């Protein structure tokens, strides 16, 4: 597990410098959250929700860790070091990535609501409904384009997350390693979410490449997501609808059900992302307050 491998690494460093051989309880707790996040092997909407919940728990723990005197002392003493600047830059990149992920979800949410409204009214009959379906599909193309751009940005941000740290005391090593590991896995989850929002039939393995490296003793992979991806299901149903222009009652009812399921999925993920965004802001503010005093 990630926690045990990290702790083992910390212990070796500690013994070599005759320093305390046990991390702070909050560091142990954060490592447990990291290990939990690395254990998921699929990216269904339910597991993405669990990932967001676990990610919130992780960053809540990090917020408490940042408020510890030992953490504040390390940041103040090392404020001129590159790793401090890297942590600040990383916190800003995480906020940017979270914003891009929220925007992609919000755009799809708005399109879904408009289409649901048209289906409920159905005053314009087949023509109006077909127009709205095609409008939805066009909007989804715009969303995918934005998602692919965001994914490219995430790849660059993930590469910037690598940090080499040597000749530091035990507690500082434990703290910095934990914060950077948390940054890596958070970027990976944003990438998972964006791939899921795009409705891809096969999620890209790249989104867990860094997590697999982080969780050295745990194999993490992706499974096919089309069967459990509400975004993909709606996209496929609407493409067929636009091609055949079906107005059969059963087809429309089935489409309504898929849109309702997608709406519920979006609502849950939106709430989780908003909570995470607020947590990331609190952590960044806490870091800036420490370094500015």
C-alpha cells in the first residue's frame, strides 16, 4: 500500500539522521487517504463520487496538517527554498484544473436541462425535438474540445509535480513528500473526471500513470466505462435519435430516463467538485498566510 511504502521510506530517512522514527498522526492519516484513492480500478460514476469524497477527506486532512506548528515552522524556515515555491505553484495549478473540470460539467448540465425541458413540453413535435437533440450534440462537441485542451494542460501540470528533495530533516521530508503525492493524485482524479465527462468508451490509461507510480505496490488500471458512463449512454442515445428521428413513446421515455440519470450524476459530481474547490482555496490561503507573516 502507498501508506506503508511512504512510511517505510520516511523511517529509513529518519534512522539515518537519528531523528524521530514515526510520522505525525496526521501524516499517517493522509497516507491512508492516498492509499484509499489508489485502490480504485474502475471509473464508474459511483466510484468517481467515492473518489471525490476520499479526495475531500484527504484535503481536509492536509488543511489540518498545514495548521500544525511544525508545518508552519518548516514553511517559514524554508521559504527561500524551491520546494516551497513549487507547493504554492502547485496549489494554484490545482485550482485552475478544478475550475476547468467544473466548467466542463456545468456546460453539459445546462445542455441537459434545456433538452429535458424540450422533451417535457414537446409542443413543437418531432421538428423541435430533433433540433434540440442536434443542438445538444453540437454542444457536447464543444465540451469535448474544451476537455481535450484541459487534459493537455493537466499533462503539463502533472509533469511539474515532480520534485526532488534531499538533505532535509525527517519531518520536512515527510511533509513535502506527502503534499506532492497529494498533488499528483489530485491531478490524476481531475483527468479521470474529464475523461469520464467526455463520454469516452475507453478511458485513457495516462490518467493513472502517475498514480500507478505513486502506488508502487498496487496495480491500478482502467476498465471499459461505456457500460457505466451516463455521459456516453446519453450521447449514444441522442445520436441514434438524431439519425432515426424516432418519436415513439417508448424511445422518448427511455431517453428521458437516461437524461434524468445523467442529471443526478452531474448534480452529485458538481457538489463534490464545488466542495473540493473551496477546500483547495482554504489550503492555498493558509499557505500564503504562513509565508506572508
